[in-house]
C-alpha cells in the first residue's frame, strides 16, 4: 500500500522525537496507533458490507431463479391436470353412452317380463317371505350353554338380587 522502507520509518521516528520531545512522543504514538486501528476496522467493516451485499445480490438472483422454476413447474402441472380432467370427462361421457346402450336390452327384457306377469301373483311371494320372517322371529331362542360366559345378556334374576340377611351386632 504505502511503499515505505525501514530507513524512512526510522527517519520519521527521529524527527518526531526531536519535534515532539521525549515526554509527548509516547502519547502521540498511542493516539496515532488508535487512529490507525480505527481506520483498519473501518476498512474491514466496509469490505464486509460490500461482500455481504454481493452475496445478497447473488442470493436474490438465486431466489428469483428458484421462483421462476417453481412458477414454471406449477403452470406445467396445472396444464397436465387440466389435460387429465378433459380426458376423464371424455371417458366419462363415453362410459355413460355405452352404459345406456348396454342397459337398453335389459330394460326391454324387464318390460316384456313384467308386462306378461300378473301383479297380484308378483305380490304373493312377498307375502310368503314376510310370513316366514314372522314365524322365525316367534321361535324360541336357542338353548343356552351354562358353561359359556356371555357378557351381553341380562343376568339371571337370582343373581341380580343378592340375598341379604340381618345379623345382630355383637
């Protein structure tokens, strides 16, 4: 930075000793050292700030690049999702059409079968089934195995009310 040799520094020190004297020279040297140290700290601080700003600008550029990539990915995904929805809608319409065409013979067969049957005769099987259900529900419950523990049945009446005896107090 400064191109000063040892001889020049020695000459400056001798001139300062003659001009300032031996009493004031240590105080001036201490003050001069403090000023030089402060200037070095200031320069280091400025360098650190410049370096930090350079890193931040680089990070801002990186952040912008990542944001652009994310937006691009999002738009691609939205386009793909829209395409899939469109294909699904087309397939759904085709399936609806095919199910209508496939059910037409069954609907026609149902009309021809139910049209030929008598409605009173169709009601008779329902009456038979309902009579069987009533008959089965009126049947006795199955025999109970006393060795099996059943936690969900009501307890027997004898076990529900324990016998109480009165004893005289002695």
